[in-house]
C-alpha cells in the first residue's frame, strides 16, 4: 500500500466524474452496472483504498470504538452489543469487538491494540482482576473508558449495569412469597462484582424472611449453559433438596433445566427454577423461564451515549448508573406443591 | 498522543532498568507491587503507549486479522471463532471481530476499516449478495481473504466449510430409514449457499427414496432460535402433518422444539426433530437433539492456518475445502410410532 491513489486518479483514467466513481465504489444503483464494474476494475488495478472516514480522519478521530467483554456468545452481551451498535451507527462510529474470556492479558492486548489504532473510546465489561490502574493507563493515553455490567473497585470510570443485588433480592422474595422456604442459588462467582452482588441479594432476602441459609444451597461456579446443566447433578444429590433454585443467569438456568430433565425432574413442577437477565430465549423456553429483566438494551444504549457525549466534549457523571430491574414471573417457578404432599 | 515516550524515558526518570519497566507494565510479579505502581503512575503521567507489536510493526505487519460473520451470537460461529482465535494466538496475531447481520454495507464498512488499519488478513462468512468483486478489491489492496461457512459465486478465495448437501442428505436418509415418509424442512434461505445446499440435500434424499416432495413441507426463512419457535405454529397447521422435521440449524431446531412444546406436541415422541451443526447445546438439550456434526473446530482451525500460511508466504490451494459431516442420532428424532397408530 505504498502509493496513494485518489478518487480523481480513477476518474481521470476513465474520463468520468469523481462523483460517479465515488457512487460506483459504494455500489450505488445510480451508476450503470457495466460502468460500476469498469470503475471497480480500475480501482483494483490502481490499488485504491476506499476511505470512508477520510473526513473524520482529518479531524484526527479514527471513528473506531472498541468493545471487549468476557463472552460474546452469551446472549446477555449480544443484546447489549446490538444496542451499542445501534447507537454508534447513528454517529457513524465503527465498533470493533473482542472476547477477553476473563483473561487479563487478553484484555490488555486488546486495549493495547485500540491505543495503537488510535481508537476513540472503549466500552469494557472488565475481566476478573482488572486493576483500576489499567483503566487509568487507557484514560491517560486519551482512550476514554466506559464500563458495562461489572465495576472495578477504586475506579471512577462511568459504569452502566442493572442493579444486581436489588434484582436478585426481588426474585428470591417472590419465591418466598410462593411458599418456598428452602431455596438454592446456582452459579456465579465471588470474583466478579455481578456474582458478589447477586449472591448478596439472595442472602439478604433469605435473612429478611428469617430463613437460615444452608451452605449446601449455594452451588457456585457455573456461568454458562453447559455448567448449569452439570450443576443439576450436584443439586439432585442434596439430602433435603430445596424446592426452588435461583440461578446466576438465564443461561445457567436454561442449562440447569436441561439437567433437571435429564435427572427425571420436571422444572416448574418438581423444582421451581428462576434465571436472571430475561434474554430473548427466556420467554419461549420450555417451560417459560421466570427471571429478572436486567435492562440490556438500556445498558448498551446508555453506555454508548455516554461515550459519544464524552467524545463530543460533554463530560458525563463519573458515577454508577443503575438500571432498575423488573421481575418476570413465568411457569418455570410454578412449583406444584400438590406434587410434593410431604412438603405441605 | 503527540509525543513519543519510550520505555527508556520512564526508566531514566525513575532510575530503573528498562527491563524492570517493561515487566512492570506487563504486571509481572517479578517486580514488587509498590514499584509496579510507581512505574505505572510514571507511564500514565508521561503519556506512554505500551507497544506490544513494535517488532511486527517494523516488518510492516499490523498483527491484526479481521473476522466478520453475520451473527456472532450463533454458537455455530462462536465455536468457529474459538478455533480461529486459538490458532491466531499461537502466532501472536490479534483478532478483531464484527457482525455484518447480512448487511452488505456493514460488511463493506468493516473491510474498509481493516484496510485502513493495515490488517494482515480477513476471515469472512460473506454477507448475502457479496459480489466476487468485493473480495478482489480487498485482495487487490493486499488484504488476503479466506471464506468460512459460505461461498461467493465467481470468487476463487479459499473457502472452508462443512459439506452441507451431503450432510443434510445423510440426515434425511436416516429419518427415512426410521420409517418416515413425510418430512418437513424448517428454516434457511435460498439467498445463502448454506441454505441452497442444505435444501438440495433434503430434496435429493427425498427423491432418491421415491418420496414426492410437497410444497407445504418447506417452511423457509427461520435462521435463529426465536424464528424456529415461531415456525412451529405454521408447522402444526399443516393439514397432513409430517412425522419428521429436519431444521436448517441446531438453533432453529431448538427453538422449533420449544414451539412444539408450546403447541402441546412432544418433540421426539409426537414429532421427530433434527438440527444441523451439533453445537455444544445439542447433546444436553431436552430431548437431546439429533443433528449433523459440521466440523466447526476444523473450519476455524483450517481457515486460520490457511490465512497464516499465506501471510507467511505459502500459497494455499484456492479451492473449496469441505469438511466431511457426521450424523449424531439422539432422542429428538426418536419418533414414537405407537403414539400415532393411524400412521402404522
């Protein structure tokens, strides 16, 4: 890519206007098919690079925003990403994505790449163990950072997420209101703020109702569908099996329901099951999954807006913005007390 | 980012060796915590950008590979991406990801960004309607392209995918061998090579067995879980309801099974259901899903290897490489003929 070929070079070579060349390279139907093909052939031959962001480059902005999360395949993040992209699209920012798999050095490598590319900003669900100094290093290098889903202790980076402890407490209160007195919690880890806060909400709701927590009720660890499936094996071996289970996330809950079925137990009948996030699949699952709407769309929209505002020179409040969670009661938590006369 | 601060600048300012500074910025435990914090503070203050790829930049390679698919959230792609990343990691290439949602202008915008960043190569599942000239434009600008999952007519770009027509034919033959004579196909579109090839395999297997295809058996369109769920509504209204259904993908099949349950039909008992891809979820689903292993790991590994070989100067065969599919028979296709005495 040594030489710099301009639109006008191609236009002159073919005896066309630069406007026609520009339209043709965007595949506009305003230019006849045959002309478009001639123009493209010339562009290839001359080594032209179509530079969509020439204008923004002149103002020294790359037009690129980096987004890094631990698991792109989790629909929870997928739904946040769609909202982010929708917002960035409106401002002609391109969005570059990466998975850090909660591996700090992978996250650092991505941030590093963004710095080298001169990215305009970074939206991050911080990897486990991210020190506040990592975020400062980015900010110190003119890479504004906005956090989603998780927080970083000691950092004043703007953070957008659902209110995890309140949401889980609401859910557990609802299970208690249905008559449950023994409720397990499956999944999540104390290494993430999300895991700590949801567990705190669970324990709080139990304590508030005067229910004594039993250590065997807490099956920590699972954060995906398959590990949720595996956790059902541990669950069915609990001596006095809890009648209800709240899971760390919908993915864990959906896997856990598969696991219960495999063990011959009917979710929603033999065991009440609830998830967290209200991903699209929750409402169509068999049985439909009781869960907590966690505001993915709002998280994505607000995080992108805040970053864009900052890029535009408007500071945003450097504090947490918590989205208020909402309960979604569905059949998976409709435990059938008649199926367990021993518990009546 | 006007000034260029070197490791040695920071080292001198603090009276430390450049090696210590380098280790500290990588958060190496070889440097005492307190020293690391001092070094990071100095790096932030001086505006240092840690340049992991300085060496590769000197050889004018960016160390960046772009990957663009239509739906990152589809575990089929997720599993390919993990294999690609595994291969790229070993060669210290960074991988940048984007969704084109089958929107050609989004794909072009991503390719454009990759050109501007001087990316080393591109792995693409081409958007619907991608003309061969788009791939030539990238290649002409020194951006080698490797295709995954789908092909582009008229392009000689290397392409890695499972053998879609053979795979679907194998599956439909297996359903016929179980006694089925009326088999629907749900999902997929003739706009993608994958959709066309799988449909061709389905029609071929029917014809081969002397089964006359009926237009109402083909419910085209769905490519995700939710649209698979919705398709079940159409399916249950077919006057002479087919006893078996092969779906375009596992995601479609898993959603379709949810939809059957919602309609009061039991997948695997009232209707035999099969998917395609053998994503991780297929084996743990309720009921476990009959499907075709589509070689995601192999697709990812081979595509990344081929691109890396090309970056290293080794040409790879510019032809299609088809991964041989394998049947996975599970309970979802275990239609219970005793439940439908009318069909015996």
